[in-house]
């Protein structure tokens, strides 16, 4: 990307601008900081390799394997360090909530939570890219409490990048620390894995992740979470330098351009990057009545693919009326140049999760640019959305173009003991909307059992004979005789 910065101005152009899209960006942090004045309101921490001294808030392992293999090959941490005079290590950032400065990794004694640290370089023998087999591996948390006490930003991100750091000082326009050398694309047909110990962040960091990981796998065991998958190849494009009179600009800027205002004529081509948010790209405005992507899409020239392996969560942990359990993770990932920074939208009527993406229709060779989309959700969350009977569920997927026509795609559904995975592939661009749902088998109610009652034997009740009483006398002696057929004794007479 940085190769296109500071280009010389083509002859005959006035105040030209270049727009790029599809170059890797990540929310991961590569150096930490802590508030030095004021409350603990702004900080970053970069997890360090796990050790006896750092048993939590650390990266336990990083590995790779070839597609189809079951064995992970683990990497080791190198001795790379930034230059001791690097300005990043001494810089101070001023905010309304206090000054923040870089510090080496430490545990804040007041909160028991980590602060500071810088990204380390790992060596993955055998996972060779264009510059060797070294990679930066970052797991980081950024926290910013706004002036409104109820408002805060907290992001957690994981990122792996192929690098070759062969410079003693940080040079050029590259973001830190990549000016120490060169970044490369990932080698093909390899899968990568990062295992991270979250410590007390286990239940605080979770929810929906947006990622650049093909065919992801997620597992959680205690406070350790493991993320693996294949790097995603993203189509990058550029407009080339465009003179200011041919661009959509504000009215005031257009007037200055028309008058050839010397203040608008920089020494190099101005370069900007089109925001990767599909919401921003499709949003209409006075300058872009059909959205910025609609304006730039016909001007863009595909230049090839970059590759990325990263994921980030902004702390959104639900869809519709369903919430994930604390610390549980869901992931949405795509190779689209533009994608939503928000979780898939829940449609309670259709019972679908919908996600929109965008990219150029053709790649740099003129071939159709085929898209892929992955969605991974915890089983407990899936049951809340679609019902408990998910074991024999089937995926229902639709991909719809912006004009409402159907877009052909294939889909695969798989499960493990913790997660359900959707994969959608083969659809084309430019701005399709993808909808997925689980069709769960209906549980047929078991018919109420009709009890067979065996009647109890009915006893035959014999009538009891009725007894009579008579009075018998013999002289002055009287007797009462009671019997069915009473008779007076000998010598007595019935009275």
C-alpha cells in the first residue's frame, strides 16, 4: 500500500488524488500505553508470550500446518526488539482524559489488569513467505473511556503478519513497527493458529468478531481461547491519480480547483484509502448521491490480492433478543473488499442473520471475483436463535444482488462440540447481501398414550338372610330367640 504514497504528480494534472481500497487494515495494537496523568481512562495492552513471569494475558502458542494435515507446527519467539531510541517508546499522547505514554508490559496494581508492552516477532520454521519465516503476532486490548461515564470503547484484536525486519531503525511511512522491514503476503495452502490466555478478560471480551480468516475454528477452554483458520485473500484496487476537477469535491474545494489555487497544489499526489465499511461506502450524501463506492467502483483498477489473518471484537454480544454467554465468541469473516463492521442483522420474521459485503466484480486478470463468507456461532447462541433441535439442522442460505436478483452460491454447514459453522462460497460481487439460517427439524409431539385399563373383578355379593326375633315363655321364664327361622326350645311356648 505504501508504495502508492508520495507519487510524483503526472504532467498536466493539477492537485491530483489517488484512492485505494482493499489494503489490509486491522484494529490490532502493536505497542501499549497507559495513562500517566489522571484516572486510568485510556490505555492499550499488547499481550506478551506466556512465561513463568507472565502466566496470563499472554500468547500461549502460535502454530501453522498445511491444509489437510492434523499436526500443528509450533513457533518460537525471536529476540527482535525495537531500537532503544525509537520515538514510540518515549512518545506521549495527550487526550482530554489524561496523558498516555508507552510502558513495558506490567500489571496495574490498582486494577490487577495488564498495561503496556509491544508486539513480538515469532519464528514459524517451515511456514516460509517471500521474506522468510518470521511473523508479528499481536493480541491486544484498547480501552478508551469517553467523558460520558456511561460510554466507553474497548476492543480486542488478534493479528498475524508475515514480516522481515532487517532495519535497525524505523523508516518510511509504514505504520509501527513495520518500518523496520517489509510485510509480505501469506504463503498459500497454510493454516495458522493462535492460542491466547485471557486472564480476567475472559468474561469481558467476547461477542461478535469481524475477521479475515477463511474456514475459522474457535475453541474455548477456561480462560484460554484458540482461533485458527486460513488467511483471507482480499482484492485490492486503485484509481490512479485523478485531477481535482474530475473528482467529487465540496463546492468550495471545486471552486478553488477551477481557479488553480496554488494552495491546492501539493508536491506529490494526495492518497486516500476508501473506508472498508460497507455502511460508509453505500451511504448517500450531497457529494456522493449514490454512495462513494458507486462513484469510485468504475474508476478502480484491480491490482492483485493482499492476504490477511486477523479478527476484532467491539464487544457487541447479541443479535435480536438473543445474547451470548459472557466470554463466548462468534465470528463473521469474508474476502470482500468492503464489509460490515457490525454483526449480522437478525430478521425475526425470516429467522435469518443477514450480512452485506462489497467488492469489484472482476479481478486483475479480468476473471470473475468469487466471494466467500464464513459465520461461526456458539451452539448455545444458535439454540436461542433457531431452537434446541440443532443436531440434525440444515443450512438455508440466500445471496441477493443489489437489484434483487439471486446470486448463485454453495453452502456448507458443520458442527463441533462448541460451535456451528456456516460457509458460503462462489457468489459474485458487487454488493450482495447474504442471509443464513438453520432449518431445524420440527419435534413432533409424542401422541398421548391411551392406558389400557383392566377392570378389577367385581365381587358377587350374596344377600344376607334377614333374622327374626320371637319371644318364648315357660311359666315365669321368658326368652327371646333370634334366627332366620326362630323356634322356641322344648317346653317353651311362643308368646
